[in-house]
C-alpha cells in the first residue's frame, strides 16, 4: 500500500466516520484540538486501522499519534514492517 493510498484511506475515514471536512485534513492538523476527536474516536480509528490494514496498534504507540501526519507515518511504518515479516 502506497503512502498516497494510505492518505486517501485516512481522508475517506475521517470525512465519512467523523464528518470532518476534507479541507481540514491537512498533515499538521492535530486530531484532538483541530479536528475535535476524543478518546472514543481515537479507539474507533484504531479499530478501523487494525481491521482494514491487518496491523496491531499498540497502546504506547497510540500515545505518540497527535496529527494526521502522525497517523499516516505510523501506518506506513506498520505496513512496511508487515511486508518484511
């Protein structure tokens, strides 16, 4: 899965699931302060990522994810790691 495909997946998920306008989904947008997600939303996001991409998001990793870019970077790393396994 390419970085562009991952960005598109995130964009579609946030616009459909959380009704966030696509123009707000810039890389530096903070998930909590700019996009108004809460902890339940973060868990929903993790569930989607794990199910759609067959990855495991560890709790300690989740604590480091704050922006849209962080989400994309994290998924890219996990997909790459899975490919090497």
